[in-house]
C-alpha cells in the first residue's frame, strides 16, 4: 500500500548491495521477442562484485543523486521537471517509480549515492544490479512487503519499460536472488528462478578453474541487442538457430554442473561462444579473439564473453594448476585478469546510524 511517510531520520543511512553475475549459458534467449515465442533459459552465477546504493536524508532539502564511480554529482529541486533532466537517469527513474507507487506520490528530500565494483559496460550485469540495489534500498526505506521476484520485476520494469534501456531479463533476477540459478523466461513476463543445489565440492572446483578477464573495452550493448532483436523479428535462420543452440546449452550445462562434470561444462562454454558470435556481428572483435587464442595457448579449456559481447569481461575455464600462468599471460596483453569467487546471497539491505 502507498504511504506518505518516509521512515528515515537524521543520522541514518539505508544501505543496499546486489551482486553482479557471470552469464555461463543461454544469454540472449532472455530477450524479447525470442523468449515470448520460444521460452528462454539461462544459467548464471553471482560473484563477489557488487552494486551499492546508499539513501540518507538530504542535507539541504534538495534531491541529491551521486554516482561515485562515474564521478557525477547533481543537486535537483524536488519536482518532475528536474527529474526529467537528471543526468543520472537510473537514479531518477527508481526515485520516480518508487515514490509514485509506494510513497503516495511524495517527493522526499533524499541523498541517493551509488557505485559499482566493475566498469560500465562490463558484461557482468552491472547496470541491472545497480537497479536492483536501488530498488532494494527503497524497499527497506519504505518497509515494503516485496519478495525477491517483486524486487527483480520492478527493477526490470524501471530499466526496460520506464527508461527504455535495451536488454534482457536475466540480470535483474540473478542479482536479486544470488547464487547459481537456472532461470526460465516465458511468455507474458513469466519468470521461474530455479536455484541449483550443486555440491559444494563441484562449485569449489569450478571456482578454482575460472579466470575472469576485463578486455579493456567497455562496450555499449544497445546496438548488439538491437541487431539480435532484428534477427528474431525476421526469424533469420542462422541467428535463430544459434539462439536455439544457446538455450539447449543452458539446459545441458545445468545437467553437467549438477553431475560435477567440469570438462563437459568447458565444452559447452566453447560451443556457446561459437553460437553467440553468430547472433550479431559485433559480439566479437580482433582484440577479443586474440585474448581467446592466447588463453587457449596457455592451457585454457574454454572461454566465452559474459554479457552481450563487444567487450567487457571474458571468462575462461582452465586447469587450476595453470590458472596463475593464464592470469599472467592475459595481464601481459594489457587485459585485467583475476580469479573470481562465487556468492550465495542476492540483494540485501541494512540500516546504519541512529538506533531504530
């Protein structure tokens, strides 16, 4: 139910965080119109990088939006015209939707600040994780009885419908729920999140075998997604068959992971990378292909970009004893490679400062 009071006092801060994710298989099948016609399926795991949101009372009665990682700070009067011209459109979009639907249209004087543990265009679902973190912070601020599906769906609606930002549906649900999930996307906006009960030793082995590598290219995914959606609308044969393959790969990788077959996971990852490159012309580029070939030369079993492609993060599966050499080789190519750690928790919030 809408409420007109905003339960935050001087000295208090509502904090929230939401994890980023690695897209292991099925990415692209969560896009409309593919998922509406055929049903989509993805497999992803959240990692120990987060999007953060902090909400506190405004120091001066204005509305303050801050993105620390982008070095953008703006102070706005509390009216719709100011929200419409905000540079930080995601901050304004969440503020507008949450106050309209859940605060009886009040425009409270707040300071909303954020940052993300990954560069823009990372392919780790960072923008959607930020959206989830902001929605979760407002859920806590307003004391709303919203579950994880509600938070994810709200984040999706604000990002895709209210703001018109291109993309699919997997990132919001992965970030809200956390952990390793097989997520199905059906017609009429139906989403089913299936948490995977993978044995701890299997997840440890996969984690120990993974290397993530920032390519040094922050990509704009809009044009890649637009091309993929054009192929879907026209039912172009090769891109559509590649999407069907990506969906099959998600199902097969889920089964391989549950059986603990890391070598099979690697084989499917390579197959998915080949299929993904056939969905749009800009998914890969010479720099990314050079990194991929260098990784194979250092003993990597498989590699695939996380997200839409064109840059962002690569992930590689490598025998654990060769992981350090792979990281060094990729870093020597001016990329930024490191190990990665899985997380089990999704979006969460807490309050600091004055005692409630």
